[in-house]
């Protein structure tokens, strides 16, 4: 039932035929179809089935017949979806339940016939490696211990930038713990404590981040978001300080999950596993003495895609790559975004404003997405751009960074003196410094777009820089007539923010 691949839609990037990863885990079986094998992959389709293959493997040694039937039915649907979407490359991986169960080989043989491709049954160490690669692909220079809590196992691996140490795999997945402890949290705690004492080098995580990967840990984070009224509902990059995480984990493992406030944000099938996930996280934090928990939406599947990239593609900045894609899809002129980067580089260097490497990187990304809201009604461009950017599928950026990008583009549309439309919730994510930098960049963008009308090749010929304590805009030759009261007002607003006197030097048109 293979469908001929049509030409890509205007709203898609042409990375060739879509690719798919099917992940046969101990708790869930998931299909993700990606737009292509690129540095910042975008899912075209994502579906999972909670089959529970690993729920009896620890005590009975086999995957339950009903779970096997559910998983195979899901795989039939997933294979059909791949055919419908004209997917040409399908990678299938299987993890703890399939490698540990006596009936694992029989299940894999049936699954391979359904999927029409070889299934890679990952060893624990390879699963840890792919998880680590997923975190490397999703965070800018990660530094800490990565933990992937599945249904059957827990993988732990130390990551510093793109350097990955040898990983360890432990039988501490949620279903495995539930099974081995006969649903007793006290027994489960003893198992966790004894197992983690055998893991070397956990203390190497002291003062660093702990990257939490896996569906049940993400459910734990979602519950924490809901209970604290967190303003941004984006899981990837959500950070909880270690002390707060420990207190929350103790709460979750002590009580019946159904009695917890906001429990409805967690799928019913996940709720019984929350206490076990909280228990494991609590003891890992105690052992590693990590400074914070950073939740990752990237794991084995994304690590697999990342492993297929060339060395050159891997070196790309994931945030800039994603911003370039959005710029290409939604801006009036993608080249103008590149012009804006160089134009603001000159302004920032000459202004004397202190800007570190991370702030420069974020400014570049903001320039690339500055024009994505141009099709909206003028009264709503700021609000719409803010919502799109704050919730976009960006990688390599934390939540305060998202706030900076969103605020800068918001100010570019509504102005820096009329921000009554801005929700106070988004400001909670931004420091005073971040908010100030967003205002400066937004004000600079307002000057730039009034001159260029988003056309490429204009900004390089009308430089804006600080000279002798004055903010000087040069409009030479044919650009001289662009000077006017409206432009002068916008330049004055920018000059006031950076403490300079505005000057427009306009030449005559030839």
C-alpha cells in the first residue's frame, strides 16, 4: 500500500522523503515520523500505544500475551501509516522488555514481519548511548548526568558537551519496580537503594544538571507544572531546582496519585507508575547531588536520528537551525533575517553593551524569526508571534531564552513603550537583564523594518552604530528619502534605551 510521494506542501521543508522511528519500549510502543534527517528534526506524525510489554518480565520472565497482542496491533497500524505517508526509511528499535523476556525473540520475529524491516534490539549500553545522543542533540552544550527511565530499565550516562562516557543500565524501570516489589513502595525503595549503591561515579554529578528522560518522568514534570501554575507549557528544557524536586518526589511517592492536585494532567495509565518514578528520581538526586533536574523531550529516537547525521551537520547549532527553518517557512524574505543579524552585530559592538556568547546566539535566533507574524492582522502580530515563538519546537534553548526571543519579537511589533498587551506571566521567565535586552533588540528591529520593509540587501547599506556617544543612522544615496518623523521617533526610542543621542545622516537621492 505504498503511496507515491507528492511534492512538498508550501508549509513544509523539502528534506526528501520523511523518515520514521518506531520505538518498542517496555511500557509504550511509539511511532514518530520526521520531516527528514536534519539537525533540528520536526515530527510530522507522533503516536503511542501503552502496551505494557514489560509489566511481568521481572517476575515471570515473559511479556504478557495481551501486551504482546496490543503491541503487534499497534505495529500493524504504524507500518500502514508509514506506507500512507510514503516513508522510505523506517528504523525500529526495541529495549529492555524485548531483550530480557524469554519470548522476546519470538515477538521480535513477528514484529519484523509486520514492520518489514530488521528490528534493532538495543543492549543497555547502546540504549544509554542513544539516549545521551538525544540529549546532546536537544540541549546546547549539556553538562550533567543523563537518566532515561523506561518501563523496564533505567539508563545512566555522563555527558559533557558532545563527550559521552560509558553508560550503565539498571533494572529500575517503573513497570519493573512495580513488578519486583509486588506494588510495595517500601520494597521498591529498598531495591532502588541497593541497586544504586553498585553504580560507580554517580557523585560525578555533584553541582551539575540531571537530565530526566522518559515518559513517566515527563508526566511527573507535567504534574509539577500544573501544581505550581508554571506559565509556559513546554516540557523540553523545563527546570526544577534539586531541593524542590526532592520535596515534590517525596510528596508523590507518599500518597495515592489519584489524590494529588491537578492529577488529571497525567494520563490515567501513567498514574500508578508516578510513585516509582518519583522514588527513583529522589534517590538519584541524593546520590548525584545534582543542582537541578532538566526534563528532556529528546531521548533514544532523537539520538538515533542524530547518529545518522554527518559530522558537519552534528556541529550545527540546533537553535539556529530551527530558527532558520522557521524563517524560511514564514518570513517575507529569509535573507533579510540574515541581514538583520549582521546589522545588529554592528550596533551591539559599537554600543558598548555587554553581551556574552549566549546572549549573542539568542539575538541571532531572534533576528531570524522576527518576521514570522507578518501575515497576521496588525493588531495581533505581536501577540501571535509571542505565542508561536514561546511554544515553538525549538531545541538548544532554555525557557528564559524562549522568553527573550518571544519578547524581542513582541516589542518589534507593538513598540517598547506600549506593552500593556503583554501577559505578566511570560515576564516571570525573564530576568531584568533579559527584559532589557529584549527591549533593545525589539526597538532596533522597529528601526530596521521601517527602513527595509523586510527586503534583502537594504540593511547592509544603511548601517546603524554608536559614534562619539551618538547613535548614528546613515541613509546614503537613494535611501535618503526614507528619513522622516516616524523613523526619527523609533530611532529616538532606541537611543533612549541605550543612553545615546540619535542622529540621522541622510543623503540625497541621485
